[in-house]
């Protein structure tokens, strides 16, 4: 099959982005609470359905939303028999499909694709309009490590660059995948350039594709708390992992669990 950067991103996504410990159980528990109230779950930036599929397999009614046609292509190709998720292609900053949910989740740091305050507020406002009164929102963010940020800003190869080999899930072809990060401190933006090299049996390069730079906003704790408050959410809990641990200096993740407050959408 022909390859391009967008298709390769989708094809390898499930191998590159692995589950966090306790992640699926965490979302399943909240989704089950939502279902017990008669509500459905909405996943924002669902990608290839890594989380969406598992929640659907547990019996939850769930909609997966993503802007990428290639990501949704892979998501649909992995659907099993019987009722599954409903997939919607839309921009997470401005979507409207006439349905409300009891739970909305943004897994895998995807809220960090919102690069400006305007983007962040638009996204959270769109989600709020699709939540029932009292509905919950969970946002999973990277807990920024200042040491990594400093090392990348200084261009240290051991922190700014990474590489690995993977096998294409459909064709069995071998690829070398490398990533190079950079930081713009003035905008709190991390950018990554990803390169795929198709390899022959001896490790020689047959063809190469490049994607990026792709930018992600480095969101800090109180920035997120202010954003939630501005868009009509009350923070219920803040965790440092998916098993309910507190956020601490050594936490690698931030999980914001908020509830939609009463008031007009």
C-alpha cells in the first residue's frame, strides 16, 4: 500500500502510544457511572480508538471524535462485530452534533494540541455544550518535567532525540522511526518532527517520510484550573496517576476531573 506521513502516523499510533497503568480501568469506571445515570461517553481526540474501543467492548455507549480522517480510518478498521463506537470527524475546538453526554474524556495529552488561549477556551466551551448538567469531564495532561524542558531547550541529543524500529501492522514492513523535539519557551510550545524510514532486510533505507513540526502546548497545573473555571467547570479531583494517587513532584501525569456547573451553555 502507498504510504504518506499522515497515514503512517495513524498506522503506527497504537504501537507508539501505549496504555498508561490503570488508564482503561479508570475511564471504564467513570463511564459505567455515567451509564448508570442513563448517559453516554464522548471521547475527544480519539485517534485510532485505542481507548474508545475498549470502553465500547466493556458495554459502554461511546462516541469517538477526531479531526483526522486517517486516524478514523484505522479506528473503523479495528472495529469488531456487534455494536461499537460511533465515530465523528470534527475539530475539537468547534463541533456540534446535537447530542449531550454524561461524560467527556480527553486522553493521551491531546488537549495539548490546543496551542492558544482561544483554542483552549473554544475546545472546553464546545465540550460543555455537549455535556448534560452535572456531566463530567476528564482531561489527561503531561506533568511537565522542567529538567526535560531545559535539556530540550539546550538541544541535548539524549533528551531531545529518540528512535526505534517497528513493524508495520498490516504489511509487516520494517520501519525506523525517529523523533526530534524543540521548545519555544515564550509560547510554552514543544514541537516534534517525526521521520519514518522504510528499511530493507539489511537495514538499508528504501524510502523516507517526514511529519512536522507538530506543536503541543505545555500546560501547567494552575493554567488548566483557571481554564476549567472560566468555561463553567468545577474541579472535583486532581490526580497524579490513574489509580487515584495525588499529584506530586515525581508525578509524570496530571488528571483533571471536573463537573459541568449549572448555567446556560
